C-alpha cells in the first residue's frame, strides 16, 4: 500500500496496533514474509511520526508498550501492579480516572487471577531479578537504544 502512495493510510491504520506479536502469520506465510516484523516496523514509524507531530495514533497500545518496557527495565520482570499504575493514568489522562478505569478492568480479571494464585499480597510488591540478570537486562536495553 505504501508503494501505491497510501503511506498515510498504512501508518494510521489502527489494525497494526492489534497485533500481539504471536508470530503465527510469520510461521504460516508460504512466501516467508515476516509479517509480524513488518507490522512492528510500521508501528515504530508511526510512533516517530506522532512524536514529530505528523500523525495521531488512535490506540493506547504505545502507552501500554512503553509502560511494559519500563517495568522490565526497572525490575527485570513484569510487575503487574506497577504496569497498571503506570499505564492507566496515562491512558485516561489523570490518576483518579486511571485508577477508576483500572478497577473496572480488573474487577473480574483480577478476581480470577487472585483465585488462581496469580495475584495476592505478594504480588503487590515488585521482585527484582538477580544482580547478574540485572546486568544482562541493562545490556539488552542499551542495545535496543532505550
Ligand atoms: S503476529 Fe501475525 S498472527 Fe500474530 S497477532 Fe500479529 S498479525 Fe496476527
């Protein structure tokens, strides 16, 4: 589509933000097109365009991705509560609205996690990875230019 002069349509298409990067399309493609990677590049270009004020991304996914990576960088593993506390206020535009939206989303989902032992008092506090793993994680973030 970009080659057909539809660059704007490609970059502003909200479908590229729905991709979960599961790689199923890449594994199944008979032409060996790395579709998930192509979508990843489209998302990165769209983010750069938005930073430059040339495009408005109609998805909260970039906020989620940034919060997710920030938690990984900080603790070396995913800290769910930290992710939610960082993501929701940015998504909703204020801390109070964010906390209300978080409670609404977590009402059923959170209870299911709690019942399966995935959420509880221990999950309220972040656990850090070992020092050696922390060094490796730092190298990864330096390599990807964070
Ligand atoms: S990687 Fe491919 S199959 Fe998986 S969610 Fe993204 S587009 Fe869909």
